[in-house]
C-alpha cells in the first residue's frame, strides 16, 4: 500500500485497516462536533437529567438551577447534534434523550475516570 513509508512497527495489514477505518472529511468533522458537546458541563448535566426522564424547560431549569435562556441555547445545540428529541404536549414542549447510546457513552466515560483513580 505505502511502500514509501518507513514504519517501525505498523505492518501492511495495519495500514490497510487504517485506510478503511480512520475517519476523514465530513465524518471526521461530524465526530469532532459530536464529542465537542461533551466539553460543556451544562450540556452534560442536561443530558444526564434527560437520560432519566422526559422534562420541559421549566423543570430542567429548576432542577439543575440553570437560567432558562442558557438552557434553551444548550438544548438547541443538543438538538442540532440529534442528541435530544422534543415533542409538544399542548403548550408545553417536552425534551428527552434521543437514544440510549448517549447515556452509555457518558457511563463509559465515568467508568474510565474511575478506573484511572
């Protein structure tokens, strides 16, 4: 594949697998944007709360002690990344985690941090 490269340990099979599995282009940027969501403590708290229960902005704001304007901004970002769903019930909009993968990812992060202790 890459006969010009002088590699110490990587073999041809490794190079072939990298060419298939190493994210590039649009997918790479989307992956970076996805993980950037977890760089903000407010968004992590919101995702954690929504993993437990569907809630409206007012309830999330009161439970987490977050200003509703700030919360609405964070929810918009989470919806853009398709991490949060919303549905209308009368005059109230209810938010929920989009799927179990997000909760699993956060739990894996916690397990990783606890293992490092």
